[in-house]
């Protein structure tokens, strides 16, 4: 066996592999002996099939397979020994002749490889803007209002207003405006705001305990059968054909009164903080909002960091070789026009992959299997089993374990989660490793700026 390298460009080379019969003869004979031992050929007992017949039946296929295996092993060994990093997969060199396994005993393969450039950079020299999000006054006011309402109390009132709660019984009426025998009946609490029709809604405002409201339910929700399902607590099939009038008998009217701003509330909402004034309470709310929305800006920061790295780090690539590589590895699925249209994006992705690999390797950044399982467990707890929050490690919960195991069988989903976690780790790393210039803005302004930027580049 002989291997030679001839550089045909700054970042490309031709590797020539020459195999003589002695290089593969024993491998082929070993495989054919195994075939002979296992072959089931009519007229012959197992293991007694003549060697010549086995060679005639399987010899060419085995030869081709073993020579190709030898080529793959030799390539891998050569690249490792010579410490050569390549771009993608080798491709047949231009002008390569097809192999004739029927008549040849010596074989020559010429493979063209793309040589990966050296990846070298200093992250501390690369400056990237990081937007730090803040809550504006409206955000804080809305959050404070929600806290006060959520932690307030409901009290009975005499006359209803638009945001009050009316509790009572809704019953179906017949064509004579009498309670329909066997008709729909449900007791529930509703708010006047649930009545979509603005002409009917005033009937539910200014009412008192004991009042009776007669209304057409379908009209009240503007003929929306899905809303009718919610209003009357009926099946979809019933809601689709329902045109009856209903009467709602008011049994109680309650109103939500907000909690008082005091130290008791401050301690309830932020038990681990020392808050004694409304100003401090509002500041804490503002900080929590900023923490909650910051991931939106950090995704933008990560994308900008990737773009800046790709644009800054010099990574020359053999473009014509890569185009031929895409054409061959695409097995005819990509046209020349498609390759040209997507080639800029392909080069960007290739350069980023090289940069990312070096950052991950140099800084020992990796995602462990248990981190993926923890991510899945947290998702299920937050989405479906919130009552388990704060009750120990969710990955140890037997029911959650089963759900995690099912997700872990989905290789595509696991890969997606891995990519999410790697991005999170790289984002945190970039914050400390890059030269950061911070820009403080509100989430609302950030969203407007991003929308405008996207419309300009569309």
C-alpha cells in the first residue's frame, strides 16, 4: 500500500491510495470463508459449499466492500498520523477513473480533500453590543396592579360593574320564554366582559342580587360556538345548533378589591428581600421584569456575537472545492443554481462551526446527559405539573422519569435541546469573554427597534 499527498491549492490536496493484491487478499479470503461456512445453497450441506462457487457468487461484492473499507481505514489513519483537519468529506479527484473489480487486482484511488484553516483568535479583542432590558413605568404599573388584584380579596357589592363577578344559574328557555323542561342548566360565575356583543353586555352591568337577565346566548357571543361552549358549559356539537334564549338569575355580585401596599404584602411577594417602602417594592418588581425579559435580548446578543466572530476571524476556505463537494454529497439533489444561491449561508455556517468547535474545546464547554434530562423535567413541571415546583429534584419523580425517558428516545428532540443548552452556555461565556458594550433600553423599545431592523433587511 502506498499513499501520497499532492497539494493542488492553498487549502486543497489530492491523496492517492495505491493498493496491491497483497493488501486486501487475506481480508477477502477471511470474509469468503465465513460466507462459505454460513451459506445455504441447495444441493450442499451447510459448510460444504465449494470455495470456487462461493467466490463466484460473492467474490466481486466482497472484494469491492473490503477494498472500500481498506480505503476508509487508510484515509482515517493517514489524516490522524499527519494531523490533518479536513473540511467535510473527501470527494473523488477530477479525472478519477472508475474501478474495474472484474479485471483489476491493483487499485488506485485519488481523493481530493479540503484543508481546514487554522482557527486562531482572541475573544477579548472582539467587541459586541449587549442590550440590557429594563422595565418601563407602564410595565411596572401593570405588574403592580396584577399583584394587588391577585393578592386582594373579593367582597359582595350591591350593584355590578363591568369587571365584577356575577354568580348565578343560567337556564334554557322555550319559545314561550318559559324554563325549558330538560333544557340546559348550569351554575357559574361570569364577568360582563365575557359577553362579546356590545349591545347585550349592558344587561349584565348595574344588576343586583335577585335580578333576572333574559338574553340570546348565541347572539351574546357573536355567533362564536367556541365561546358558547365556555359560556354554557356544553359540548361543541350542542353549541353548533343552539339558538335558544336563556335566563340568568343573579345570586351574588362580588368585586375584587386590591390588596393594600404594606410590608406584609412586600414580604409575601419577595420573602427573601428586605423591603419597607413602595419605592423599593416597585424597584424589585422592575428588576424581576428585567430578568424575565432579558433572554429575548440575549438571543439577539448571541446572534450578533456569532456574526461578529465569523466576520472578524480570518478563515479562508477553498470555495470551488466546497461547491463541488456540495454537488457530489448532495447526490444530484442540488442544482448549480441552488448551490450558488445558498453558498454564502453555507460558508457562514462552516466558519461558525469551526469557531464554535474551538471555543467549546478550549473552554471545556459541554452539555451532559443529565443536563438534558433536567431541561426536559423542568419543561414538564412548568407546563403541566406546577404543583411539583419546589418539591425536590423533578428528575427523581417516577412519573416525570417516564416522560423524560420517552423524550430521550427522540434523537431529533434531544439534538434540539442540546443546541438550546449549548447556546445558553455560549451566551453566558460570551458575556465574560468578549469585549462588551452595554446599551440599556426598555423591552418595548427593543421590540420596536428589532421589528424595524427586520423590515429593513426583508
